């Protein structure tokens, strides 16, 4: 979450409280299969909170251009401290209809974008984004378009526009930067299956109590299915 939606100092305070209660945090550590095996031997129960860290890919011609990015990458750059002038003068189009799309649009506004348009393929009432976030974005001058299906990102070298299908017609929306916020998918490592953890499209299969197919291994959050 970007800092204008969640004060990261609150997370630090929560971590400090948990540490006072005896919980230990080991940060910045890659969990390889070898490390997982070590943790499995050292503990009676393991919980997998892996998140959904891989952007959903869409077959959109022109999406390999340098001015095109996905929501996770853009928000990570913003959270690391994107300059308030990073997008000065740029016309930004965000493709998507969830909270991540709104987060990207509002972050682009704070990075100095000249104009920001959120384009969604469905109807307003089908948007997954919360109404409160949409209202905040609208108050910041962000425009919303509905029933627009992306067909291609135009431009011989740099991005110049996105072509959409709108009803039975096509429409070009001029832009300099495109952010694809069309969802995330799980990326649980395949080697978890060696321990009896079932996977489905990168997500960990769990029952209503969060139990995986392996004894004493639980999972939850975005990585659970």
C-alpha cells in the first residue's frame, strides 16, 4: 500500500509491540527449499503468508515498451521514494478496476502527472475498487472511463496512445505512460508440493481452517486458495 493510504510507521509500531511479546522477525531472508527444510525441522508448525507477488499478464500488443509498467512495480518504485516531479507533464493511463488501479492513479498524481485516466473494461458497478477510493481519486482530478476494452498500445518507439474497443467502435486515448493494474497471481514455489502442499495456479490450496495438504503447514492471505 502507498503511504497516503497506510502510514508505514503504524506497521513499525505493531512490529515493536509483537517483539515485546516475544515474537522474532527475520527480515530480508530468502526462503529457499533448503531454508524451508531447516525451518520445518526447527518448528512444530509453519504458516505460509507468501502473498500474490506476480502481476497478471495480458496479451496486449505494445506492452513491452519501456513506458509501460505493471501496478506492483510502479507502486514499489513509489514507495521507495518517487520524486514529486517524476511524472511532470506526462499523460498517464491506468488500465484496471481494482484498488491497485486507484492506488497507481493517486500515486501518479503525487508524482506530478499532467493527467491521469483510469480505464476499466466493465461497468462502474462492477469495479472492485472501493467507492471511497474512487471518490478520493475523483476529488484529485483523476478521470474514469468504463466499458473500454484495451486492444493495443500505440507508438513506433515511445508510447503515444492506447487503442480501445468501445461498443462497436475503436477509440484512441493519447498518453505517455501506461500502468497495467489488471490483478496479481500467486507465485508459490513448486517445490512446496514435495512436502504435500497442493498448489493451484501458483496459489496454496487450503481448507476453511487454513490447513494445507501437509501436516502442520498452514497458509493464508493472498497466497491461499
